[in-house]
C-alpha cells in the first residue's frame, strides 16, 4: 500500500517506501493509545483491547536490540506525543507523527554510536 504523502500534508521530500508504512503505524499507535487513555480516564478497562504496534515500528526503524530501557524510552515518548495530538487539526497531527518518527531515528542513531 503506497500512501500519497502530498495528500497527507507530510514533508515534500521523498521517503523510502518502508517509511510510509512506519508513518502509518506511528499514526495508528498514537491515535489508538490516545483513545485508550481517554477511555481509561472515564473508567473503561482497555487493557485487553490495546493495539501494540511498537514492535513493528521499532523493527522497521532498525532497532535490533529492544531492551527494557528502549521500551521504557519508547513508552515515555509515546505518552508525551499523544498529548500533542489534535484530531481536529490534521496538520498538527501530521507534524506530531513526523516528529515522533524523527525522534525514533535520532534514538537509533545515538544507540548505534554507543555500540560502536
């Protein structure tokens, strides 16, 4: 499935095909997590209905060693980014999705420097 990034309002430079998929997964991860948090605040137990896309996202970005420290960082980032999502303002949501992707790429780069 090819996503038309121009129609979605993402940056106009070309990304490799798997980045399209990563952006789509990040969008679904952020929105579904935000929705689950909102349901939790009004008393619904959403633990058995959560959509876990983190493993796929981290794998596609290039993380091969998914440690507990990485997962802790990922979930902290996820929680901070869902606060920025505004479903009424599509442009804001798209920027948040892309910013989350860039944060993942930076984390991968810093992790690879530590290993080297």
